[in-house]
C-alpha cells in the first residue's frame, strides 16, 4: 500500500503545484503581457506623432528654405523615412505579442484552468472510490483484531484461575 | 534701390519663415519627442514586469516540476533571459532619445528662439536707420517736384494770356 500512497501524494502534489503555482504564474504572464501590449500601442502612437513632426520639419526645410538648408531638410526628411520603416517593424512586433502570446495564452488558460479543476475533482472522486473499500476493510480488520484481543485476554483471564 | 528692397524682402522672408514655420515645427518635434520618450519609459516598465513574470514561470517550472517539464521551464527561463538582453538595448535607445534629441533640442531652442527674436528686432532697427533718411529724402524730393510742377503750371498759366 505504501507505493499507492506515494503515488497519491505525488499526484496530489502535481495538482497542488498546478493550481497554486503554475496557473497563477501563467495568469500573471498574461496580465503583464496585456499591459506590455497596451504600453507598446501607446508608444507606437507617440512614435507616429514624433516621426510625423520630424517629417514635417524636413519637408518644410526642403521646400521653403534657401540654398544649403534644403539639403539639411532633405536629410531630416530621410531620417523621418528611416524612422517610419523601423516603426513598421516595431508595430509588427507589437501585433505579434498580441497574436502569438496574448490570444493563445488567454484561450489556453480559459480552457486549461477549467479542465485542471475538473480533472482534480475527478481524480479525488476516483481515489475515494478506490481507497474507500480498502479503508473500510482496514477499519473492520482493526476492530476485529481489538475484539479478538480483548476476547483473548478475557479467555486468558478466564482460563488463568 | 530695387535690389536693396529685394534684399530686404528676402531677409524679412527668412525671419518670417523662421518664426512662423521653422521654430514652431522644431518645438513640435521637441514636444512629440518628449511624449515619445515618456511612452518608451512606460513601455520599459511594463516590459520589465512581463519579462519578470516569464522568468518566474520558467524558474518555477525548472525547480518544482517533474521529469520533462523542467526542460520546458529551462527554455522559458532562457526566453526571459533573451528578452532581458533585448530590453537593455531598448532602454539604451530610450536614454539616447533623451540625451541626443530632447536635451540638445531643448537647450538649442531656448537660446535660438530668443536669439532669433533679438536678431529680427536688431535688423528692423538697423533697416529703419538706414532707409529712414532715404525715405525722408524721397518724400522731400516728391514735395519739391510737386511744388515746382504747380509753380510751373501757375507760371505757364500766367504766361498764357
């Protein structure tokens, strides 16, 4: 019976670990991923404003300036263009965090958490069903042993005189 | 005098362009750079939270899990480590925007704006001083011409009969 108890202890531990550690930690990852994604979106919006203002400055220098300055304007404009390309990559990464991390994690957690609780309940019930008769038998045996022992002493006492 | 007037027109235009276009646009770049920087800082903070939660999950899987799972934990932990390195670069870029864009632009704008206004005032005053006597002389000449003309007509009328 000892190995069965050990197996039960290990199984219990796995469920405990899942519900008290793994699931809350995974939830925390999801919560943090969401706030990270939100911050990235805000950054994207701010970056677009920043790049646009640089582009406007460059465009204005290019068109309204006199000799020499239009070259500086052209360079500023090119900086803005380079920024735009980087920004597109940045926004792709932001989207990826949503589609590759947040969405699957949310769906997974939603189903897994429920399944985990259900599995744990199912296991407990099964364990009870299996060990119930055995525990009963052990208790009955103990009772019987005690009864026999006291009867034995009584018989011995009876036989003694 | 036409070339002088043209030069004056061009100079005026440069000052006008500076005060009505270049300076406000540069100011806009500074304002947008500041809000971009603020958003980047917020993103950094959110990213740190996100990375930390992934690291915790990985660490927990590595230490509390049974066979097989610790390898997944190790991988998750490594993902967090890679994220950390990227985050360090990201924070360096954020710092660079502050030290390479915001600070110099702020100092430059502060001194340049004042200098631009002072220069414009100085130019206007100088221009007035130079053109004042000429404008007066032109007005006096016109007056003299008119006087002479009316006198001439009067004399002609006088001589006519």
